[in-house]
C-alpha cells in the first residue's frame, strides 16, 4: 500500500493543531499525562505506545574554527492516529516524522522525513538505545549518557558525540509538566548537560566542532488547551554551568501560561516562580511572511532581580516543514550570559 508522505505530514500538522480540542476529550482511548506517574530510567527513554504524540529532541550550540558559531537540531516524532486498542493490521494507525537542521549566521538548512508505523523504516529500541528514521539515527547506551547522532541531507551532514555523567532533569512537578490551567499537560524530562564534539559538513566541506547539547523528551495526549495558539520555548546554557528551561504557551483569550526551571551545576533543580518572571518581545523579524519575535528580554524579579537579553544567530531559521515553526540557536547577555535554543510555534 503506497502512502503519500506529504499527506502524512499534513496529518501530523492536523494532529498538533487539534490538540487544543483534544485536551478536553478524556474518552478518546488514549492515555493522558498523570501527575502521579513516576518516570523511571531507562524505561522512559523508550516509546510510549498509547499517547497521541511524543518526541526525542536534540539541540547543540557549537563552535568551529572554520565557520564560527552554529547550531544543530534533530527531532524524531512519533504520532498515533488511533489508540492501541483500536489499531488494525495494514491500516495507517500511526507514523514517524523527523526533522534535522543546521544553522549558521548565514545559512539555515533543514530536512524532513516520514515513515509509517511498523514499517521498519523508523523506530526506537533500547539496550542499546537507538532511535532512527532511514539513515538518520541516535545510538548509544540505554542510560543515554553516551549518544552518537548522525544525519545527512543535500546541503549538510552531522556526526556528533553527546556525553554526560549527569542524570536527566524531571521538568514540572516530578516530570508532570502543565501546559495550561485547564488540564493540558505532558510527561517531560531534559538532559541539559551534554558535552558535544564531532563534525558537520556544509556544502561538501567538513568542519570539526564542539560545544554543549540538550535533550528534551515529552509525551502527551493533550498538549494544548482550547484557545492556546502555540508556544515560545527557551533552553539556556549559562556560562557558569547552570541551565534554564522556560516556555510560554500563548492564549488568544486570557493570560498566557508560563513555566520553567533552574538547574544548578550539580543537577539540583528548582521550579521558577513565574509570577516573578517577565518575558518581553523586544524586536521582530519577517520570515516567510510571518512576523516572529527574534529579540527577547527576560527579567527575573524578586529580592535580587536580574535581566538577560537574547538574540538569534540567524533571523531566517524558519523550519518550512509540514508543521512550520521557527527554531534556531541564540545567545544572551546582560546580568548573565550564555547560549541556547529558541523554538516558536503557532505564528
């Protein structure tokens, strides 16, 4: 049975857009994120069969003597169209999608791949860990402390080693991450302590690189609530070794939803008091007919207030994929400095 891969991409887009109405549908047959669920490893590095969507997401902020600053993104998505109990042989019950991107100051290249569920073309296994689609893959130990990432496209290819001795960080409340006050939520953890080294090729020329990396893992059946439009997500590597995750889910009626965490060098995490955070858009860029904020001011209020100002490496880092969004490396300065990644959806 031949399936149009672009059609699968549109199905994925439809699935994401309709999360806003799915969040209130508790009789769908899919599992929902549960605040009492205890994330455990290595089990939860692997797939979760009865959630609508999940992803394995890697970014890296890198430096090279030959092309200066750059960033890479690699994400494997798994989408279930119907719950496990209703799946039928030879039907399109679910599918895989992957994105790979390389961004420098002057270029932004990306690619997209699709595969049917159970086609053998894509999947995730453990012991040892492997997540792949076609010849794109992340492989390593089942603790995901040592990972090899390989990916290639017409204009670029990537071969990077991610390594850490730290344990993953459970985001939200013990891995239960609220996305609204109306019940939308995910299970969510991060590994923000990767050191990264390897090489990238850009238009046929190889460049050796090193830097810092970030893994995000999420799975959900009700990612957004009604009236939520999309999100602005920051991952920040501070020069002092600390890590910050912050996201805003935009609402077209009422207040936006804000959440985040601050992680120390030893891996100890605290939730951010979002009543004492101001996230302000400072400047915008026109990208593919979209007006997106590409300069931000993040103010942390309280007894010892401080501010950071972010700027993007490449204003044109638009992922013109089946589900389009902006994604690219950033740097920041002010009272604290460092590098990171910014993702903006729903524009």
